[in-house]
C-alpha cells in the first residue's frame, strides 16, 4: 500500500478539479458523491497505508516517494515528493478522517445553499493542500500546501460573499496570515542560502552538523519559521483573524479549527524540531507565546456571547497548549493533544451548527436555553466534546493529552513552574467557559422557541457526530499516566520521528500530585460554572452591574483590544498615506505652495513686467499641478496602462536607440 501514498493528496485535488470545472452542471447528489467520496477514498487509503506502515515497518520507520523534479536550476532542484514517518502518518490520518466526517456532515447541512458545488470544490482543495503540507518531503513543496490552505481559508471564510462583513473577515484572515507567511519565506531563503537544500531530512542533518547551539543563524532561521507558525496557528500577536473567521459556514469553522490550517504551525515547528533545539531563545519564546495565548484567549472566550466565537477563542487557547508543549521539548505531547483536539473541537463546532440551524441562525447563547430535550443529539455530543475540552478525568481524550502536557511542562529540562501555573490556570478557564456555554444553551428556561417545523438532524449529520463523540472519549486511551497503567503507545510510536522530552523531575509522587491538581482544576471549574450560570445566575448579573467588571468583560470580549490597537497604529496611518484625493498630504503641500505663491504675487503691481513673469510661472505651476492631480484617478486599469506604455517605450528606446 505504501506506493499509493501519492493518492492521498491527489484524490481530493481531483475532486476539486471536477467540481470546479463541471460542478454547475451536476446534481447536488453528484456533487456530494464527488466531494465527499474523494475525501473518503483518501481517508481509506491513509488508514490502509497506516496498517501497512506499522506492520511492514520500513527501514528507519520512514518511507519516501518522489514523483518528478519540480524545479531544476543550478544547484536548486526541489521535487514533488512525499515523506511518510510517524509524525506525518498521524497528521495525515487526522486530516483525512476528520475532514471526511466534516464533508459527510456538510452534504446535509449545506443542502439548500445555492453555492453547493462551489463549497465542496473549496473544501476539497483545502483538504488536498493540507495533505500536501503534512506529506511534503521538502520545505518548498510544504510551502505550496501552506499557501494553498491560506488561499482556501480566504475562499471559505468569505463563502457567503454578498455580506460585506464576510468579505472583510476573509481579507483579514488572508492579510494577517500573509505577515507570518512572508517571514517564513525569508526563513526558507536563509536556510537554502546557508545550507544548500530545502529537503527536510538532509536539511535537519546539516543544521545539526554545521550550526552550533545558540548560533545567530539558527536563532534567526528559527525565529522566521516561528513567525510563520504564529500567523497560521493564530497565536499572539497574530491571533486576531481567527475569531472573525466564524463568518464562514459552520463546517468551514470545524475544518479550519480542527483538521487543517491552525494545526499547520504546530506541525511546522515539530517537523523542524532539530532547528528549534539549536535556538534555545526561540524555543523559550514558543513556550512563552503559548502560555500567554492560552490565558488571554481563555479570558476572551469567557466574555463572548456568540457560541462560535467562544469555540474560536477556545481553539486559540488549545493551540497555545500545543505551543507550550513544543516550547519545552514535549514534542509528542503536543502532537497527541493536536490529535485529541481535532476530535473534540470538530465535534463541538458540528454540534453547535445543529443548534444554530435549529434556531434559524441564532448565535447568541443568552437567547438559547432549554434545548437539552428538544435537541438530544446536539446536547449529548456537545456535552461530550465540552467534557473532553475541559479534560474531565478518566473518561475523555482531552484529559490524557492535556495532563501529559502539564506534567512534561513541569518535569522537562526546558520547563519551569511559571509555565506550569499558566497551563493549570488555563485548564480552570477552559472548564469554566465551555460549561458556561453548556448550561446556558441546554439547561434552564428556553429563551428562543425551537420552530415546530425544525427537522431533527438526519443520518449524514448524526453519524459524524457519533463517531467524533466516540473518538473524543476513547482517543486518549493510547497514552495513560502511571496510576492508570502507564500505557505509552502513542509516544513510543511518534518518538521514531520526534525525540522524547528531557525529563529532570521523574518522581511518581510529584506526578500524582500534579495529576490531582489537574483533576481538581477540571472538576472545580465545571462545578463553579454550574453554580454561577445554572444554580445562582443572579450572582453573575449582580457582578456585571459593577462598572469596573463590566468594562473588563468588554475589554476581554474585544480580544484584549488588539484589533483597536492594530487599527490605530497600522491600518489608519496606512490608509491616510494611501488616500489619493484632495485631502492627500502631497496635494495639500502643492496647494499650500501655490496658494502662498499667488498671494505673494498679488502684492506686486500687475502692470509690472516682472509681475507678468511671476504670474506666468504661477499659472504654469497651477497647470502642472492640475495635470498631475488628474493622473491620480484611483482607477487601477489606467495606472496599469500607463506602466505598460512606459515599459514599451523604454524597451523600444533600448532596442532601436
């Protein structure tokens, strides 16, 4: 089965081409079959390859496949090639399986949308690009998939493009992530310039052999790659695009937040771990960024009213946990949490989609309530996803992955108590804000009636919810702590591609105490949410009447003011400089100069000969000013025509002069 590796990204891309070229002529059933079937086949092949890979155990537990040379110029000849090891196998399984479930859900959820074929075309391109990203054997090919998911995020976030707000959210996501992508491109250039290759495995070997730990080149290259990861994974300070990405359809939110895009930054750092290990300041920055992000996003989630924005800030926070793990060298723990997070976060978004659709696109959690019996499928699946997100002990996947991160943050050589405290405090916030949603949406009195004509979700929605709920409960049982059997199947497998964490505190008593503290954080936060939002809700209402607390809540709800800060420091000054109208700063300078000249000339006798000279010069300046101003029409096609004409003229003079 291993030679069929190339089919994993190819099948979704083939589905995209079929839908993009002929989707308008196909029935909705045919669109669903092509869109979902291509991803289903990709997932099936990935599963069969995983079985073959584990059973056959190729040399070095890695398999490489080259299709053809992509570019050949001088010493630079990157290939269209794929590399499969333990890390990329886990990633491709998560991407294809979760994406298939989201596609299946979408066939029913989006059935009445006029852009049905366009939706599945974009979704297939998204999945194909992500598969290229995680399977690429060189960083340039990886960058192609990287930019592909960026393009698809723009297309899908702005899918309902007739609403201007959706277009703005799509542009924001595209532009903000371009900041990190530009830094990443510079990092790739630096690596190739100094090491002569972008093939990932040879590159990491040369990094280790040629650059000493702490070297300036290693720090600079790692910092540039970190900037790319921060942008794509929505970490501080480039996290502002992700909450607005909720403008897209709910399956898009699930795909972006669970199986694709936001996990790309985590994968990039894990894949280039050898480089980050040689740059301790950058690796520490990864941990600090993760710790700050998970706390700030947790507080913001606590202040949101829109159910999807709560989940969006939750994603930012959980990716922060993964960055925290990467920063302390807990590579396998980060990927383990990436996997379990994909299960329960996709489940939460898809369950929320059922609620939103049942209430005719109502997003405000304070206008919901009492839906536990009216929407039982959505209730139980959302409850399971919330329990896993809150790391409910023993019975959820999130408990095993998050607690492994907390333990390794404490025990690893790069970790420390402050980072552990940040992770533990984030665990309290997580349980509190997600069960706030559970109690407000599904318990208490109904604030919005469920229409009688609302249909219960069909099998194409129910099956993905049930499967994801099962994975959210059982997906963590392959890595358990010592007091639950000390099963280490996941870390043992992934450590063929990623080094184990360097543990300096390995006392069982310490680990037991930390596990009990983590359990207390989970159960305590859920109990607190129950008391404040279900048992004694008037207490919260009373607190919010205090002006200081109300302002703090508003500040958190705005994402800590980052949008306001960027708007006033970057966007408004840029627009002011770029605004080519009569208020343009250059126009003002010309106008002031001409006005002053004319006023000065008026003081001279108009019959004087010298006066006529000055008057003529003034009129000439005024004429030139008006002529130049006329060229600033704001019409791009005229600028392009002028540039083209000038270029032709220069070429003509160069050839015939």
